[in-house]
């Protein structure tokens, strides 16, 4: 049967091909395995990916068989992974603390975050993973952090509206990424290679991104926010929040969900009510067949049709395997 590889998988495959270090290659392989559709048509490919992951992990073992721990490896969880990148003291940790239950260190001195700190941000009936990354400067980015960035779904460049120069706070991370072959793009769809020309005239690897401005409650916030919008709004969207007052935090969650470009689909057993507590989260454009593969690897082979309750259909309408799903659809699969 056809593999029906998703855009998320193809993006991870491009990450693997563009990876410059073993850590980046391993992160891309693990994302390929996590996003590949699970059905018989991909059994051989799944096995090949697993063998490559095993070989790379074995190669990292020390002489006594002890494995080197990659402190920057953050396994993606929830509906998507958003990494927070920025210079020192811009408010990354405060955002994670205000939106998740993660134990981050919020401090008024630089470099309080030494390793990635993940947290799960609730949005309606799902959770989205935020990752607080160590800060970057013009002179330094922690070794190994690019693998974490490349494997993320979205990169949020965090700046402080209380700072005298928020424009440089944006440009420093953008320049750092460009020097390492990455460009942030303003598109909800998974971007295709190449996006632009980078160092040595090589194509830049595209990752979805936006600017997250903190300290919206500070006195200079209005003028600084206007300057950010004027300079960057045609490149990246700008979202401003206050972690002190909570202003715009709910809007930020909704924006990130939309930017992830995913849909929530609820399963329903025939004769019973739909399970509305734990939806399946799939890339926008996914089909009934994709959902079947997410439910169980063998289900696509057994699936005959489905009944649907949702947008653009009448309640309980019978749909075929290639029917494209919408957010909040309820699906009853029949084998």
C-alpha cells in the first residue's frame, strides 16, 4: 500500500539531509520516526529509520559502554513544539512560567537558563510544548542547540519591550540562525526547501517563526512595539504579551495553535458518544486514512468507510478514506 507520507515527515527528512552534526541528524531521525504514518505501507521505512537511530546512538557510547547524554535533546510532546530563542534577560523563562507548570528559573540576571526547559501549555482540550532555550549572544550559541531548533515546529524569537534596543534583540538571533543555515519564515504551512540563500550561496533551511515581545506593561512598550511592527511585520508576525498582568497570553495560545496548522479530530465508537477529552492532533490536510493510521497501524488496511460529524457535512454522513478532515470533526471508523 502507498506510504502516504505527511508534510511533517517530509520536513523532518529534509532536516536530516541538511543536518551538519550527529546530534542534529539524530534529532531529525527521531522526528521522522515520530511523524511517519504507522501502517503496513511504511513498515520497511520505519525499520530502516529505527536501525539508523540505533547505529547513531551506539556510536555515541563511550569505551565502557556508557552513553553520552545529549542535554539539548528535547523529545517533542503534545500538539507541537515551540522553542523560545533570544538574548539574555528578554523574558523567555517568564513566558514559560506564565503559561505552563514547568519549573523554570525566572531571574533578573543573564544566563539563568543553562539547558532547555520544556513545559506543556494548555489550550482548550490539547497541550502545546514550549521549550525555554539558553540565551544567545553575537559571540556565542551553546554547542548542540541547533539540533533542538531544527527539530522544532516553531521558533519564537523573544524580545523585551522594556529594553532600549529591542530591534537588535531580534536581529541577533536571526543573524545567528542565518550563519548556521536557518531562516525563519512566516507561513503556517510546513515550508519547503530552499527558502533563501545563505552562507556560501547554500539554501537556508526554513522553519516557521514569529517574534514574541514581552513586558507589554512597561512604559516604553508602545513605541518599541510600533518600531518592531514597522521593521519586521512584513517578514515575521509580532505578538506582544505581559507575563506580569497576563495581557494577551490567551491570544498567544490561540495564535500558536493556528500557526501550528493542525486539526483536532475526535474518535467515536459506533453506538457510543464521542471521546471529547483526548483528541487526535493531525497536520491540516490530513484525511480519514491518516486518522486511521494514528489510531492503529493496522487500521488503514481494514478501513472501509467512516461516518462524520463536523464542518461541511450533515450529521453522521458517510465519507470515504480520502476525505479531508477539519478541526473539531468527530469520526466513526468502520472496518
